[in-house]
């Protein structure tokens, strides 16, 4: 029997790297604990619409929304669609004025005179103000938006009028500028302003300064730019950065619809880096077409999970358009706001302007020790699957030095972003494999043990599962220690290779297994190793039913990989969604299905397969499936936006529940074997 030795010096280096990784992870945890304030926001226009639909005074609805927990109201650039509706200004097409003149509907003699003299041009838009502050801002904004050559002022009697060269239908939808009257109304009602300015065409530094100058004097919680560009893109971004830093404003970035990174806005990365990642918050809003499908309690749970698991700190809510049963529309929305507020507070959040992460930049020395630990783990794995290398410690040390220098030196020099990703990828794959391999080496020493009773076997398997999980968690610490910084917590950077982590640990464990066991139960010497056993597998005759089973396994594998992540598009059944909802209620963090339903029960059954001397091929298959659970526990930590403590508790919950499900499976298998055995005995007696 092959005996693989574990190099103690490599184990020591892994332990040193683990200490460094844990130090970084504790720094990360401290940064995450500081960032516990959520801004509950809603569009100012949304509350105005709600008041109008319910026939309630606006001030009354605003006060009730504030009492229900809303802290900020989003104010957008005004448009003439809004101004025409609220009566603060009127824009009318020149063609409409001429049509009214010729039909006799234009009754004002001064305008009649202009039309008669040919001074009304059909392709222009004519604007009249009815609110002094709005008119003042229009005279500032329109020349900036359109250019001075397209805007002219003239008087009709004593009234000042603006003529604009523009296509009317496009003009009334065009963003104009931030309305100070709305921002004042928001502040007067006790809310912060969530500012949503849009960019200008060919934006200049003066344009940027004008926008921020208009915000002066108002209480602004965050600035979240509207449209596909941030203000200042592409040639005035530095001015945007300077203006935001001068006012100590927080930049809000919108989470992408895939729930991964951000909705792309030109210039967002430059502005975020310029203002500092400690002044950036993530924003989420339930899609407009999805909210009507959600019951209030489901939507509330969505907000709780979103803020907890994805570091969302700006909850931009929407009003419900239809009332819940036995409730008015206003009551429905106030309940929605209040329940969300109470849920977040119950989870330990405070409500107010969005919290942000403090700057998290672990020391280069700690990070270099992590890189060296990963290098040691890679060499250790190679020594456990290559017998010749296992017998040559000096070669192991040489490999370690080469790998460690390649990984640690770039980090110490202040670079190493790609090396850190490679180290994280290695951690996510190698450590789960090492954890399983360690158990394989342990059980080989018990090969001649007598059969043990089922209760003891269940306890033994559960303890082995917990030990293996603890060893796999070393990889989680290394993964977190490799990547943890503010860019990763905010998802400006993401872990690459998640799909690979679903498959590679299985391959790594498979190679180690074939070096240790004869999967043909004595038909082949296990010392022949991986290659010869693979050749024998490939030379085996295949029956139709075997092909069918292999097809099922292939389909299961495709589903397993495709359902993971954010961009697969593979649907999840309603029954599974309900099961997930139950787990979210029952556990601090919902355990992953692939752990509690697949990987960990397979681990328990693998222990049973070994002790009950099932065919080694069955034991092999169960070990590979068990590896899925260990890999998944570590891969969870690759989602760096999720707090490290939540990822830790998610894995613990998965082990506990998975061990329970595995124990039930073991009992059922034992009962089935007893029944089959008795049936065979009865048949033999007859």
C-alpha cells in the first residue's frame, strides 16, 4: 500500500499563512461591522403621485412616509413634461401656436400680432414661466443643455419668453436641471435629498460646477447619477471628483440587473476611485416589472437579504400601484415602508444616509505571507498525488521557493492583483481537495476494522464531516485573505473562476483517490496509480444502461454548474424557492442546497460505503460527490460582497443540516439492506 507523507515544513508554512489570512479576515470583519447604516429612499415624485391618487394632502403623506422609516427622497432633473403638468412653466410647439392662430383659438392679441408678423416659427418651442425660481433656473439650464445659439429670450408685452430650436416631442422629455423647489420641499419635510442629476452633452467643468452649486445649502444623502453616464463624462470627470470631495458627498452606484457589479455608467470607475471607495455605496431597486408580482412580506424579505448579503446600502423603493386586500393604497405602501424598516432594524441596521466602508488595505507583509501559504498548499497537494515528489522533500522545497517568489514578490512590490486572483483560485480548489484527501488517508489505516454499529457509524461520519469542513475552511480564510480590500467588498473587482471551482476540486480529489485505492476491488494493483486505472476504465465495455446512466450524470453536472452564479438563466422551481425561503427564516444565513442536499449527505454515505465494504467504485463516486460540499463551502467566500461572518455561518448551517440529512439517508439505506437481506433469506428457505 502506498504511504504518502505530509511534509511538516509545508504544514508549518500553511499555518503561518493561515494566521496572516485570519488577521486580514478580522480586519475585513471589522470594516463590515462599521458599515451598518441603510438609506431607505423613494422617489419624491412617487410619493406625490401616491398623495394625488389617494386624494390626500402632500404634506400629510410625506409625514407618514417619514414616520414609516423613509429617510431620503430621490429628486431627478426636471423635464417639461413635469413642468407642463405642475404649472410652473409651459412649453408649447410653435406649430401648435400657428395652428391655434389660424383656427381662431389663439386669443391673446400680443401673440396674435407675433403670429401675424411671422415671428412665430413652427419648428421652435416657446416657453413661458409661471414660477419665479423655476424660470430663473430654466434660463440657466437650457443654454447649457442646448447651447446658447439655440436659445433666445424676448418679451411679449411685459412677459419674458424663451424660444428654443428643438423637436418638441423630444424636448419635453429632455432632462433640464435639478429643481431647487423640489429639493427644498424634500428638506422641509424632514428628508434628505437623494440627488439624481444627469450628464450634459459635451459636458464642461462649468456645467459640473453649476450642478453641484445648485445643491449647495441642501441636505444631500447621496448622489446617484441618472442615465448611462456620470456627470462630467467624459472630459470633466476631474471636476466632478473635486466638487464631490469638496462637499464630502457619497457616490451611489446602481447594482446591475444580474445582481453582479454595477449598471455601467461611463466614468463611474474614475469618479469612484477619485472620491475614494470609502465614499461609495451600492444601490438596489426592485425592477419595475417585478414588484407588482411580489407580496409585501416577500418584498420586505428581499430587502433584508439584499442588504445583508450584497452590501446594499441604498434601498431605492417603489410604491405599490395596487392596494393589498382590505387596505387602501396609502395603507399598503405605508405598511411596506414600516415593515421594511422594522425588519432592517431587527437585523441590527440603523436607518439614515448610506453607510460606507472604511478604507481596507491590508499590509503587504500579511498578504505576502498568505501568498506563501498558498504556494505551500499547492506543493503539498502535488506531493500527495505524485509519489516520486512525495519521496523527494528537497524537490518540494525547491518548488515551494519558486512558487512563493512568483506569488509574494509582486505583492510586496505593490502590484500583484492578478497573482491575488490566482491565489484565491488555488485556495478555493486545493484546500477542499486537501481536506478530503486527509480523510482518505485516515480511513485507509482502518481498512481491516470490524463492522461497527449504525449509531456509532453515524456519529463517526458526522465528526469526520465536521473535521473535513474545518480543514476546508482554511481555504476560505486564504481566499478571503487573498482578495479582501474595499474594491472587492464593493464589487469593483470580483473573483474570477467560480464555475471552475465547481469542477476542479472533484478532479483533484479523483486523482488522489486513484493513487490510493483500487477501484476495481482487487482486479488491479493500486500501486499502478492514476493513469493505468484510467486506461482500464476507458477499456471497459459499456452497456446501453451504463450509457443512459452516464447521460443522466452528465445532465446533472450541466445543471449543477449552470444553476450556479448570477448569469445562468436556468430557472428554479417554485418548490425549491419555498424551501429556500424556509431556510432563510430558519438559519442566520441560508445554507447552500448543493451542500446540505448533495455534498454533505454523500459524505455521510461515503463513510457508510467504506465501513460496510461496498464496491470501491461506489465509494469513489460518493467521495467525488462529497467533494462538492467541501468546495461549495469555500467557494461561498468568493462572493466578497457578502459579509465574511455570514459566509462562515452559511457553511456551518450547511454542515449541521447536511449531517442530519445524511444520517437519515444512512438509516434508510440500512433499513433497505435489512429488508433485502430478509427477502433473500426467505426466498432461500422456500
